[in-house]
């Protein structure tokens, strides 16, 4: 079946933001003397901000209410999205090539619109996408295969006609179960999962231009 729609994760896939997220989460936990698993970034990467706050509070024991955790995370990170985080190598030119070929491009990210939209607009990528979604639009994480069915319904395409690109193993696994073609994207934050991602992905790319 012809692939008509390409759906991209944001963090670690289109933009080089995972080091920022890792630093902010580590800082919040360290300053409150909270122990955390070595793979915490892998665990929280597919979650939206509300789910991350719940995890830090309910699972790790951070003694702050969810609203305060969200406020602290937002305060740490928002300036980075507005001013500093770059696109990953070859992303702009690859998206433009796909768009010129007549393909429909979309974003599905765990990051909220308050971060996603301003970053894509600053980088000059916003106008390349037909739609930009956050997990907050569906009240579902990217680890739930139902979110991919919901996105396909909104696009008006079957899962078999859609390609999903992400750097996170858990999100790619859910998308694969939902029937999408999945592209694993190399990112340092998911280096420990790279072999597992290669096994489940229909394609694995070191840089975005390889998706062509």
C-alpha cells in the first residue's frame, strides 16, 4: 500500500531536545534527593507532562503536588524551546523533500502545545505540517496503541498507509502494534535501546535524510 502520511515525534526525532529534558528532570530529582532508575528518560519519554509529574510523585516519591511539578518543569524548559533547541541534522531539508513529493506530514508528541508550537514556528518547520498533535489532545500516552488509531482516524488514512518516526522503543512498539509502518530514529538518549529498536522497526535511520 502506498504511504501517504508521515507522522513524526518531536523530541529526539525532529529536534535535539532530549539532553534538555534529561538535565531538567535530573535537576528536579537531585535537588529533592530523590533516587531514580538509570533509564528514567527512556521511561518518561513517551509520557505527556502530566503523566511525567504523576510518575515523579507517585512512583518515585517526589513530595510536590502535580501542579507544582508541572510549573517547575515548564519554568525550566520553556525558554529552551523558545530560544535555543535546534532541529536535528538534515530534518528541515528532509521534511521539505517529503512535502514537495506530495506527502502529508504530521507531528505527534508527548510535549505540550505550549512548547511544541513555538519551537516549530521558530525553526521554520510549522508550515510544513498538515497537523500538529500533542498527547494532551487525546489524553493518551504514546505507549498506548489507541492513540495511533485516533490519529489515523483524524487524518482519514488507514494505519497501513501511515509511517510513524520516533526515537523511543516503547512508542515505536505501540505504533507497530497499531499497524503503522515504523521508523526508528537514532538518538543518544535511546542508545541503550538501539538494537531493540532496529529489530522492531521497518527502517532505522541515523539521520532523518535516510528516511528518503
